[in-house]
C-alpha cells in the first residue's frame, strides 16, 4: 500500500494555516502522524477499491487523493496538538474533502485517469444498520443476488 500524503505535506499545510510544525518532540509526534497517514491512506483505498485498482497511481488522481489525505490527516492532527481549542479550524476543509471522497466512492465524481477495478458494477446495497425499517426476512429486494 502506498501513502497518499507525506509528513512534509502535512507540515506545510499545518504551518501555513495554523503555525504548527510536527516534529519528534511535539504532541503529536512525527511517528504518530506518520501512522495516521498510513491509516487514512488505507481508509481511502478501502473506500475506492470497489471502483478503482488501489493504490491509485495515476498522476491526476494522485493529486486529488493527496489533497484529500493531507487535509484529513491535518484535521486529525490539530485537536491533538491543540487540545484546548474549542473548534478545529480545519472542520470546513475536512468536510469538503470527505464529501469529494464520498462522491468518488459513489461514482458521481470520477478519477479520470485511474484504472477501474472489475468490481465497479453492482456493488450491492448499503444499509444503515440503525434503521429499524429494514427486515431481511420480508424485504425481498435486498436478498443476495438480486439487484435493484
């Protein structure tokens, strides 16, 4: 698995927008942030694997995913670095990037130069497990093998 962002990219955004640079002596440390980079890259791959061959390696698509991953890691880093902050100044940017990732995952936005996986057709039905209205015994449209 390849990471979609790097510590220097995370530090550049943090420094530009929050005046913060992560190091081995800060909270969080470089090791923690590098772990988050790997974690978030894996989550992005998991979200895209039904539509694209992962890790995505095409140049234009990498720029998009790099931007998304960098913002997600910065958003995750800020409250650890500034635990007394009442708000995370990266909230709006984070929501915008996560919305783009969701659009890519749904297929309403495409990574134009990324290789598509063979699983991009019928990816099944996602269902909110907290919704009590779904009953697999009576909701036949949701049975295995049936497409909507």
